[in-house]
């Protein structure tokens, strides 16, 4: 057999084996940044493709860079579509494919069809993909585009056509969506994401009935690169900052009394064990039960305690707060996290401390709000105590405050 025929055979064999992986070869990516990522994570992308391909979808799903084709045409097309690419100044992990579900326009409206595709197709892909990049911030998010079919009557004649859905999830929203267990959590992640229905921005609502005053499309939609850009931080004196690699912002949740009640019921046993295990370290405030509260569009577990630091009678409240953090709160981070290792349906813990002045009846109420990712960062020794404080919210007697441990603690003792 001539060498050219051998070469052609080898190329065919390699192409067929790589097609199973569903990921583009790195040399097919021309942009320098996405090319480097494709090369770096090629093994992970192939693993994602294999796992998704083995998943049992309600209808057939095929990876494909060409959308809106028949299933017969799809069988002849290149079925590799997992790749990094640039989109409006963002680097995304892009996954595109054809989903051969044919929804009835009479039975399902646009919101219902988009919700169905999100749950049946997009969510399994996210749940497979996101864990591979849990501690990586070298790209901006996940873009998943799915072509599906819709059946309707046109001038009384049944017809079937394709419609395309595009979901963009920033990295943190993708993590929350992949771990979501409730419609409220999913809706919170969607509020931080973008959905496009046939190239038009679309407000997808999955948390119960769609509000009557919610428009289908959000007006004056900005490009992803603008709408996802972080807000400019106000000018302030230099202070310790937290690496974005270590601490991720928490997307807003839709909190209702029922959500907090459900969390209370779900974690009732964990809370009891926590209180029992910390009983010899903490003087819990018996008049304030350990409970879930809403704060800043997040759900926090509130631990209320009393602390009597040994300081001079003229110590400032900042000195009291610094000492209570050093001697009390910081020592509770790891024990508290141990009781909620797999928790992802609430946002963090607030340590509410009543700090009593020695030899006086006066006291200061200090509340330390920390997110679970920030606490885990501190527990791994990747963040300092100052990093943890800077990442959260500190309230003194109900008012927002900042605390610098180095200056506040300098003359505490």
C-alpha cells in the first residue's frame, strides 16, 4: 500500500478516535489565549466530552459546531465542539450542540421550553464541566448553545422548525447553578448570567410562576463584556485585598421566609451537633437561637455568642472587635466548616458577638458576615484573617464598619 494511503488511513483512525472525545484539537484554535487553554486542558475537555456523551438525555443530543440541522445530517457532521474561544473580550469554555427534542408551541411557551432545555441538557453539561475548573480563574465563564426544535401550525399546516438557546454563566454563577438543589438557587444563578433566545436577550424565570410584569427580553441589553465587568471600586486608602483566585463573590438569591424555613429544617441536625461540639469553646447567647437569616441577598447561618475580652476600660470598640476576632471568631472557622463540608445551598455564616466591657454594663454588638468560600480559603491557610475580614461584612451596633487587625490590635492587650 503506498505511503500516502497509509497516511490517509492513520489520519482517519486518529480523527475517529478524537471525535469520541468531542473536543477540538489545540492546533485548531487560532487565538493565542484560547489555544493555550485548549492545550493545557485538552485531557479535561476530552473527559468532559466522554462523560456528557454517555449521559442519557431525554432526547438525542450531539455535540456539533453546526446548528439547526436534521438528525440525518448530524450523523455526517464533525461532532466536536468543546473548545475555548473569545467572545466580546471574554474567554469562555464554549460547548455547542443539537438537541433533537421537538416541543409543542401550544403546550409550552418560550419560558417553559427554555426551562426544560436548561434542566435536561444545560444543567448536566454544567455539572460535568464545572468541577474540572473549580479552582481556576484563567477564563471568564461557560457558554452553552443548544439548538432544539419546535412544532407549531403555520396557516393551519403543522410545521417544525429550529430555535437556538444560548446560556452564558460567569464562573461563580456556573458553580452555583451546577450545585443548585432548589429553583430559588437556580434563579439566583440566572440573575448573574445571560440567556439568549434566537439571538435575543431573554429573561428566563424558573422559580415558580413567571411574574406577570417580567418582560420576555430585557431592554437595552449590554454586551457580556460590559454587563459582566466588575463595578469600579471607590477610591479608598490602601488596605489589605483578597485575591480573586481565592475568594469568589456570591450571586444573589431570592430569599423568602419559606427558603429560610427549609434551610432550618434541612440543617437542624447539623446545627445541634455544632452547638454541642462548640459548647466548651463558646458562650452562646441563649436568648438568640442559632438560625438562618437573610442578609445582602444571601442566606447566612447566625451563631450568637457573648465574649468578655480582657482589655482596659477605655478600649475602643475596634480594639474589642479585633480581640474578639483573634481570640474567639477565628478559632471557630474550621470547627464550624467541619459541620457543613458539602453545603452549597446557603451562602455563609455570621458570627454575632456581644462584646462586654470589663467592669461595665455597656457592650458592643459586632457581626462578622463571612461567605463559605472565604471561610474555606482561610481554613486552607490560603487567606489571612485580614483577608477574611476584607472579603465579608462587619457590622458594629448595626452599622457597616471596617477593621484593620494590625492597627486595631496593636494596643489591645
